[in-house]
């Protein structure tokens, strides 16, 4: 049995899934898509300001 990280990556602004690895249910994918849609304005604002600076 393989153990690793499940991944789903959405493209903005289309909200299309560009990569999906792992075992997500359709309900989980819909929840993730909702989070991305609701956060899109914030994501674009952060990108416009040059991204998040980390230590």
C-alpha cells in the first residue's frame, strides 16, 4: 500500500482542476472548489501585491 499526500490543484480564474492525485470523493472536490471560489479575490489580491513573503 502506498502512503503519500492526496493533491488537487485548481486553475484560476477557470476553477478547472489541473492536477488530481489521491482518493477524494466528489463531495470533497465540491468543498475544495467552493473554498477556492470564495478565496479567489484574496488570492488575486495577494498576487497583485507580489505574493506572500515568508521567512
